[in-house]
C-alpha cells in the first residue's frame, strides 16, 4: 500500500504511477465493504501531487477491471472501471468542525490527512468505491430470473403462468368522475 510523506513532496510537485495487485487489494478491502466484488486485474493508479501551503492537491486517475455479480440474473460479469478525480487534502490537526453543516461542491472534493502522511492507496480504493454501481447489471437489458422457477430468462423463456399483480388501487380502474 503506497504512502507518501508530506516532506517528500518537492515544491514543483510529484508525479506518480503505481500498480497494486488484486491479492493485496482484496486483503486491504476485506471487511470494509458490504458490496460483493473482486478485482480481475491490477489497480493502475496515477497522481500529480502538489503542496499549497499546508493543503495538498491531488489530481489523478484509477483503472481496473472488477468481477461483480448481476443483481437480476446473479451471473458474475466483468466491469471495466476508469475514473479521474481531484482532491484537496487538509491537515486534520487544528481543523474546527461544526456538528451539522451543508457542504459546498468544493468541500465535497476535500478530505483530510494526519501525521504528515498521505495514504495514496486508500485514496485510490475510495475512488473505486465511488464508481461501483449500487445495483450492478451484467447488461442493460438483463431479464433476470423467473420469480417462480428461478430460470435465467436471458437464456430462454420459462413456462410459468404469470400472475397479475394487483395493488389496492385496482378497484379504481372503472371509477368514473362526472
């Protein structure tokens, strides 16, 4: 896991490219996420890091291929992921926090560091989490599984009798207003 000390960033900035293997990432992410995914390829990351006073500016990108499970048909599929990001990191020490406050767009692109170290691998993993779809689909038109027999409807139709679902509003179907 890549960590850089604040003192190691020269005045002209620092440009880094690094790679992290799936086995290392899986161990690091174990227990951090409820989302079921795995890495099918190494995580390629890049960052341009500059100091602006005590604040650190990071512009970078991440790319990898994830293994995910479709929420409709439960098949495993590959999900290519590529993301660019910009972050401002502020030193945590000495920051004043309010209990509740509405954050501006600029504040949403900010984060904190402490101890004079920036954990670049953690930042890269955060970017992966931000790009993972909430309900991953193997493809846009996935038909899913039959709720009765469990057959994958993408492969062939099933012969179950389809029941019409009626809400409590079906009685209003023939209601006429004069």
